[in-house]
């Protein structure tokens, strides 16, 4: 996790060519997230599409995945609440 900005790079480029790529908003991730360094043909799957079953998530435990969170507050809140619920943490 770090600040997103044009030119930012925290991951090795070969990882973005071999992993399945997920993000909060594809257009934003391509512009200022880690995914700006992914190949143009790489598919960026929005987290919202996974949560609403419009796209598949991980296929198995051996999947290599990258989640590029460039910051959308409402999605961050929803994801945090969903994780707390899954962990059975009382709110």
C-alpha cells in the first residue's frame, strides 16, 4: 500500500504480466495505480464486479493475484465491513 501517482511502481513488472489483476476502478488504476505498468492487453477486473458476481474472483488457491487499490472510499468502507463480518467481529 502506498500513495498512488503517475509513475508510481512498487511491484516487479513481470508480476503484472503473470498475475490476475483486480482493482477498485480500472480507469483510475490504469492512470495512477500500480496497473499503469501492466501490459495494455492485461484485463483489470473491478472489485465491484466480483462482489456482485458479474466476474469471477480467484479460481483456486494457487492463483497469483494482484489487487491494485487506488482508493475509492465507499468501496474501502464496504470491503472493511464485509471482512469484519466474515471474521465475526462485532461492530
